[in-house]
C-alpha cells in the first residue's frame, strides 16, 4: 500500500500504459480517476480495476486538448475526493511522417495532444497541489531524448515535455511548494501504439526493434507502471525535475 490515502488522476487511462499505471496505483491503495477520449474502453477499464480493487477507480471522459474540460476534470476530482495528490500526464499520440512529409496539421495535432495538454495539466495540478503537495508525472519517451527520422513532430513534443517538466519542477521548488514534477521516458513497450506502428511496417520492424534493445525484448506496461508508482509515492520525496528512463537499456549504448 505505497499510495494509501492518495488521490490520483491518470489521463489516457483507458488502455496501454495509462491503464497499467491506474491499476498499479489502485493496487497500492490510491483512489484513481482515469480520463480518456474513448468512453466505452474507459468505462470498461474502470470496471476492471473496481472489480479487483474495491471501487477505487472512476472514469471521466476528457479530451486533453480542451482547456475548459481540464478545469472541469480537476474540479470534479477535487469535488469527489477533496484533494489531488498525483497527476500522470499520459495521454498521447504518435503520427508517423518524415520532416519532408509531415503536414502543419499533423504537427499541430501532435503538439496539442502531447505537449499543450501536458502544459495545461501540469499548470492546473500545480495550482491544485501547491497547498498540500503532490507529484506530477509526465510521460515523455526515449524519443524525447534522441531523434528519429520518421517522427519529427513526436520527437519535438516529447522533447518539449522533458524541459517543461524541469521548468515546472524548479518553479515549485523556488516557490516552496511540496510539488514534484518528473518525466518518464519509456522505450519500446508492448501497447496498441507500438504494436500498430510495428505491424504497419511488417515483421522485419519487429525483428529490428527487438535486436536493437539490449534486453532483447520489448517492455510490458507494468515496467512503466512500477516506475510511475515510485515517482507517485513518498519514497521519491527528494526526486524532482528528474528523468526516469525505462527502456531495456536502449539509450545506454
Ligand atoms: N508504448 C510505448 O512504447 C511508449 C513509449 C514511449 C512513450 N509512450 C507514451 O506513453 C503514453 C501512452 O502510450 P500507449 O503506448 O499506452 O498508447 P495507447 O495508444 O495504447 O494509449 C493512449 C491513450 O491515450 C488516449 N488519448 C489519445 N488522445 C487523447 C486525447 N486527446 N484526450 C484524451 N485521451 C487521449 C487514447 O484514447 C488511448 O487510450 C503516450 O504519451 C506515449 O507517447 C509510449
């Protein structure tokens, strides 16, 4: 019960990493609000968590690109549970197009979901947490640290999260808020986002990725969830503005 009495909000929690993070938080005693664009999947995700962990989860539909909705979601969470201790900015998209092929629309959509939303969530969470403290966890990527020729918009958005996180962390420290802001940088983890991307290229893409990972295999969502659990818990009280890479050794080469 590493998160007993904590209230958490996890965006993009209907599936993939967000779902694994929400489930792990509930397993450790937190009450968790998950939000997502996908209503059916979100309801099902909350029901699955509630079956296992005694009514600790609630789903709220949210488009993270909408500022007004962000306000409502934070207010609803505070209204239902009285406080917010943990925010995981996890919702994200990955569109593939090289710098020559990417459109301005694709670029802007990517920044809206992956970066603007993390800005809005971080800002609102800092305001909600500054009295009593809290932990904000921004899901970036290894692609926020190294370049990839096929995803310039994703690279830029995830690199942006990395430094937005540090700026917010420094601001909170400067103001004397007990609010910590850290980023998580997953490598290749088996979720719909990665599986669809690799499938669209073919079996050679799977072989290539597996060979490139020192661990010899892709990660699973729980690998990332346990990292988020540490950052969410009071065990990481002295960890602020840091980057947690969870990638099977990919960036160590
Ligand atoms: N899977 C990986 O290997 C990997 C690696 C590095 C980083 N990441 C990051 O982790 C996060 C989760 O990725 P995933 O692999 O679980 O992806 P996923 O596609 O399985 O899940 C993403 C979730 O975000 C939701 N979402 C998308 N746009 C939204 C919006 N506008 N508002 C609200 N919800 C929205 C989707 O409905 C979906 O449920 C993303 O930010 C992704 O960039 C994933």
